[in-house]
């Protein structure tokens, strides 16, 4: 798990750098930070909701010895879990971005 966590943290850093190039290194303040974190959080939870539906359907099929949809559902569950992982990486990257102070560009 430690090795996986290290790779996730490296991926979070890469995602922050990617978005920093596109949208700037820092947010304009805590309101913007909240908004971008909330947006990514909602996308991640939407993935989890879709996964939960498929998991429930899979469990229903398992209990009823139904094998017709199992493999398709399992592939879709894997895809949704991977997509959710990517969304959570974006959440973490936006949390990191919220800690960066915006440079004012002026001297004293």
C-alpha cells in the first residue's frame, strides 16, 4: 500500500502541475478554492454513485445465480473505479492548489 500511495502522491503532483499550466499556479482566494474542490468532489461522488448502482446489481445477480450480465458489469465497475480514482486525484490536486499563495507581482 505504501508504494501505491507514493505513486498516487506523485500523480497528484503531476496533475497539479498540469492544471497549473492551464489555469495558473494558485487560486484567486478561498472562494475559488472551495468552488474547484467542490466541483471535483461532486464528479468523484457521481462516479461512486454509479459504481454503487452496479455493485448492487452485481450482488443481486450473484444472489440469484444470474450470470448473464456479470462480466459486463464487472468491466464497467472497473472502468468506473478507475475513473473515480482519477477524479479523487483531481480533488487532491485542487486541495494542494488551495494551499498555494497567489503571487501579487508587486514590490514593497
